[in-house]
């Protein structure tokens, strides 16, 4: 009879308890928190506890499995070697339980495990996985054995392709209609939870804190999920750009932006521009599975849609989708026109579009030039999770939505990109048309004077700080020229 003595640290015990109680548990955060070792020990413990159970530990590559799990396991418990099958990477215990070590480098590799039944399905370093890979693999996390519940077990650090979906599910706890809040549990990992590491390597914490990149330092040392390496729009801030709605003044110019989708979400945004050229997104509609006519009809339920100055849209709205016996089928733009909604071609250059968004997000003086009402969470989230394309660092990485889920993919990002590339016209200051000397005239003059003083103060503060003041003049709608006037402080 094989008897193992398995010792868990306090946070690892909490990890084990959560696995017993919750369908999906994520143990994530700082480096050095004992996540991988805790996962390995718990998977062995549960194989002995639940006779005849099946478990699997997944990593992206086999060398990662070998170095982080297989070799450490057999070195710590040499008595398990007689139950180890090298070619199958499978541990078969005397009680009939098995633990397999699997690797999936991409989505296609997951097909190798379709149809399998893993009672415990563990993904080590889940931040390296896309949500699509996780969801597909989750189909193999099931149990037909009485008395054994299926459990998905994840570990990982902030950053990587999986950062945003892990943050959404486990840190922010934002769920779509197919997800149940009670299924997901999160345990924050810190290096301080691993006293054995600190005792054996007292300089480890100092090495984490010496990381020059602030985002990486916060992620590695404190397990921060608010910022990550590879994030494209590091300028975006929930505290600055995500604001409470207010009544849009009638004289502000309004426009719309549209990115087509059916299996992927279609995204539409309503925008307004103030007298300084600052753009506000005040509404969003992001939804998959609607035909073009259904989506257009839904837009018509908002009365101000037909009052928008223009609606910019992706070029696929003018593509022919096939032919009918009577000729070509209607384009998306033509379908919209049936609902009295006129689309105009967007400027679709991806690199310029990304740079334009970054410019609008940047705080110059005391404020940025782009805000989003907090009733547009999908659009805001899309900007926060966009990453650099490794093959074209000035562009955003293209990300497809997962099964039409509007909280994934880059559809809302593309919609915002079209909007800010459309050169929205600055709103003119309204002129009072009433009789001079009346109470209304006095109130109007007082309000305009206060606005003028506020602008002067804002400009003076910025100049005293030595900051550049940008005034952007947009040319007529038919022109491709945008003139930028830069007034620098004299030194």
C-alpha cells in the first residue's frame, strides 16, 4: 500500500477547500505564491481521496509540464515511479485513479482531448490561454461517476492572452447570461503566502521589486490585475474616462458609429461633441445574432438615432453578399437605408485608428478629449483589454468574440475606432436669440462668462505646468486632411 504525506500551506488549503465547494476555482496573482506546487499536490491528493477518478494538468508545452510538474512530482514522491507510464504521460494509482499530463499549444490541439472525461481538469498558467481555448477544453470537464463532481482548476499570473477574461470572471465578477456567479471562485496569490520560498531564497522578493516596468512590478509582486504588460491603451482609466451620464446639450453635434456582425456581435455607438472638441460616447448597443434588419429596427427604438449628423461604418457594409435571381442581394448599407438610416464609409486604417484613440485618451492639461458614459461598459472594457500585435506593434491585436459573447472580441473597439477617426465637427457655442436685457438674457450671459473663465483658468494651469496645449481643427467632411495646431509654451 502506497502512503503519501502531503503538506499544504494555509493558502493552498484554502485553494483545496474552494475546489471541493466550487465548480471553477482560480488561484492567481503574484509570482512565487506556491500556485503550481499547490495545484500539483492537490491533484494527487484528490486522486487518492476519490478512487477511480480522472485528473489532468494542462500546460501550453511539454517542456513546461516536464520542468514544472512531472519531474518535481517524481522527485518529491519517488514511490510513484512504479505507477508512471512515460510514453502516455499518465500516472495510474492502485485505487484506479489516473492523473494525465497534457499540453495544448493552440486551439487546434484541444481537439486531441475532445470526448474525454476529466473529473478534475486543471490549467496551470491559464493566463497563457485564450478564453476560446478554455471554453472548448471545459467540454471535457465532466463526471458520469456517482459521488465525484467535475471541477475546473486554474492558476496563473496577470498578463498574457488570458488576462482580460480571467479578470472579468474572477476579479471583477462580470458575467454574461450563460454564466452563473456562484460557479466561479477566486483566491488571490501573494509571494508572502509561500514562506518556504522566502526562507530558502530571501532575495526573491527584492528581485520582484527591482523590475523596472511598473506594470510588471505590480503584477509580479502584488498580483495586480488593473494593468498588465502588453496592454495597448495604458492611458485609459476607469476613474478618468468612465463617467456618470448627464443630459447632452441640444446644440452639441451628435454622430454614430457601426461595426457589422452577426455571429460576432454587431456594435453601434452614439457620440456627442462639445464646444472644445471633446467626444462623449453616451450609449452603446452591442449584440450578436440579430439580422441586419432586426438590428436597424432596434436602433430606431432610440428617437435620436435619426437625428445623428452622420453614422460611420466599416467597409463590409457595402460588400455584396451574393446574388439572387433578380440580381445582387442588398448590401448592409442598403438594408439600413430601408430603415431611413444612412451609413457613410469609415476610415479603416488600423494603425492610424489606434493612434487616434490613444491621442483622445491622453490627458492634456487637466482632461482627456474622450469620455465614455458608464452605461457603455462593453465599449470601455474592449479598450482596456486590447493588446499590442506582436507582429505589428503599432497595431492592436485582432481578437474574435467567443460564441458571440459581447464581452469578448474587438467589435466594440472597432466601432470606437471608426468613431474617433471620423473627424467629428466641433460644436458651435449657442447664440441667445431672446431679447437683450431680459432675465433669460442675463442668465445666458452669466453662464457663458463662467464657461469662458473656466477655460482661461484651465489653460493657465496647464501652461504653468509647462504642458503643451493642443487645438484640433477639423476640415470639411469630404476632406482627408486634419490640421493640428500645436502651441507650445515659450521657454
